[in-house]
C-alpha cells in the first residue's frame, strides 16, 4: 500500500505546477488544526486523489504494453516487477466489466477458446481481431467466468465490483460515529468479503458449514475490534 501511494504521489507531483504543490503543502498544515471529522474528510480525499493518480499511471503503462503479441502462455504485464503486478491488479478490478452481459462474456470466451484451438488470432464480423482486443477478451474470461464450474460469476462478487463496493464501505467505516453505525458497516464489510471470496473460490464446491462458521467468526471479531478501537479513541 505504501508503494502504491508513493507511486501515485510521484506521478501526481510531476503533473502539478510548483505553485500548486506549495498550496497542497499549505493545505496539509491547515488540516492539522481542524477537527477529527474534517481531517477524516481530507484523508478520504487524499485516498481518492491517489487512486486517480494510479489509474492515470495504469492507462499510460497499458497503452505501452497493449501492442504485446497475444498469448495464453503469459500475462499482458510483467509479473516479475512491482509495477507489472500493480497494473495486472488494475486490470482485474476494472469496473467496466460489471456492465458486460452474459452473452458478451460467452462471446469473449469463444474467442479465447478459438485461439487455443488454432493458435492464431480469430476473426469477428470478417475482420481479424487485434492483440489488444484478445488481451481484453482473455481478461474478461479470467475475471467473469468461474473456471472450475464454467459459470458466469455473480456480478457483485466479481473482482470488477471491488472498487464500486469498497469505496462506499470504506467511507462508511471511516465516518461511522455511533455504535450502531460502526456495527452496521463492519457487518456490511465482512459480508462483502465473504461474497467476494465465495464467488472467486478456487474449488467447484464449498462446504456450507465451515463457510458460515468462518463468516460468523469474522463478523464477531470485526465488531469487537472496531468497537474496542472506538472506545480507545474516545478515551
């Protein structure tokens, strides 16, 4: 996380004029004198700004690597480097794939299967697909289809829902003040985590008993930790 933020700030500061950067530093000093609620707001804003910087970084790197010849033997990004793994993660959580219908997902699956069968780039509507289009089709298959069962993943549990789901959850946990609100957002957070883990499971079948037991333990522990931290913070 620290490396991600440092990369984002590095890209952001290169694009900010010196005068603007000076204003950012001044703003940071002013925020230190505000109430905890205002500081939380600025922390959240900083997180969003870092995310925007990382997305810009991802777009630039993806533009450079999109011409890489398509293959099923390796990934689009260099997984031996931190930046490559980071860009790969951004591809996994691309929220645009939440908008894909099952027909579109299955169509991409057929394209990937045709490439595996022939070893050449397939055609669509009489025109051969580009390497970039095939990389996109493969990522759709990898993130939207459960390989062990060959079923389309439940949309809210896909990795594409990671950002749309976690942003409001994190904001809710960050700004929760009363005990009921703390409990509610911890419950929502653990429930989403359980759904995400179940939908993206590696096996075809999962025993219900152990799954519910793990979920219950996670929720209870989250309640106690969050409420304990809240009590210590108020002390």
